[in-house]
């Protein structure tokens, strides 16, 4: 079979990091039935999302294979390495040295990554990138391949009931990015708006259960193994209160009004969107995430963020 287009997308980041590229870039490749698309990703829920929108021949390799060398993993990596790709796309958030190493590992005449000093030694002509201009980066990259493109449109069901979403998690490795769940309880119970139901999103089931038992509203825990089921519920809410996490990023591209409680990290790629409201306790050491991914050990930027200050912002 003659391959019309053989593409490799290297995105070994968190769940939320694929939200913008999915809407503005990946979708244009995933709907081309004759394409062969390969993805290097970090989590199985990313695989579920990409497969949900896919109409192509698609293959996946998890980035964990590169950190656990055994016979099976090496064979999978070599299988990807033996493929001659037409195009390779590196997520611009990947560290420069990692992108260079990966560019040497995989074969393609066209490799696309963000611009940096001497980038053209390793990569093809690529758009400039700034964290706050991630959408613009992918819109520009689209022009290299397609005459006309359209972002992925997400359908939202309009309901008469007022459903508020809460996403109090942040992943097991990044608990320092969580606002204390007790603060969420106080916040929810003091909101000055009409609420018919609360949807609690996340995988941290104990936190979700503790919140559900201590709030005065009817609530539903949304914690499905298949992330696409959870995202369908996300599309039904009126607005979201959340930590800086994957759900926040998908709410952003769904155009859901969101209040994101930030401390160690700031979601630069979505913070300028009209539907996004960043709430943070301004401190000289925050955000520290770019340098201290696992946290400083004493995240005062979140622990000292009082629920009354958050409440005031939301009730405005």
C-alpha cells in the first residue's frame, strides 16, 4: 500500500497538553483517512481521546518505554525507529535537548519544532513559539500542510438546570498544585448562585468523596476510566472551578467559563482566553513550576489562598 502521508507526533506531556493541539492541529491529520499517524504520548487517557476523533491508521508508543529498557520496550522503540516518516512534529514544550536527541533517533526529512538558536541544524523551518501563543503556533503550523483548516468544534448540550463543575485534583505526582479540598467545601457551600447540581471531576476518589459528603448540594462524581465519558459530562456544565489540571485545559477549548486556582504553575497557553479566569495569591516565588516541577515543599501560594478571596472573585 502506498502511504499518502506518514506522520509522527511526539507529545510526551500531561493530559491537558494535548487539548490545544487536538483542537487546532491534530484533528486536521486525524480526519484524513489515508494518513498513517503515529503518536508518542505519556498517558492512556490521551490515547483514548485521540482514538475517539481518529479516522486514520493510528499507532501509539508510550514515553515510559524510553525509561524502562527491557526486551519488549526496545522492540517497540526500534519498530518506530525503523519507520520512515514524512513529517515529525515535536511538542514545543519538550525541552530543547530532548527534542534534539529524539530528532536524531527518528528518521524524516521534515522535522518541526519551535525556533531556537541554530534550530535549523536539526529541524525544518518552524513557527516561533511562546507559551502564551500556543494556539497561534499550531494555527501557523497548519498552513504548512493544509490550504483550509477548521478547529475541532465541540457540541455542548444546553440544559435548563444550573450545573457547576469542580475539579479539585492535579494528578498523583503533582499534589502540590492542589488547593486544599476543605477550601473547596467551604467555597461551594458559600456560593451566592443558584445551583441544581455539582459535578466532581477527577481520579482522586477520596478527595471527591470527602467533598461530596460535606456539601449541601446534590452532586455526581465523574471519574470514568475512559476519559471521553468524563469529557461528555464536562461539556454539560455551566462553569468550572478547578486547579491547574487537564480538565481545566479541556474546559478552555470547550469554551466553558472557568475559574482556575493557581499557585506553583500558571496555564500560560490558555490564560488569555475570554472564558478563563486565573485566581492566584500573588507571591514573588510563584510560579515556580518551570524550575521545581515537584514543588518547593511548602506551597504557600495555594495554602494561603483563602476561600473568601476566591469566593469574592466568583461572586463578582
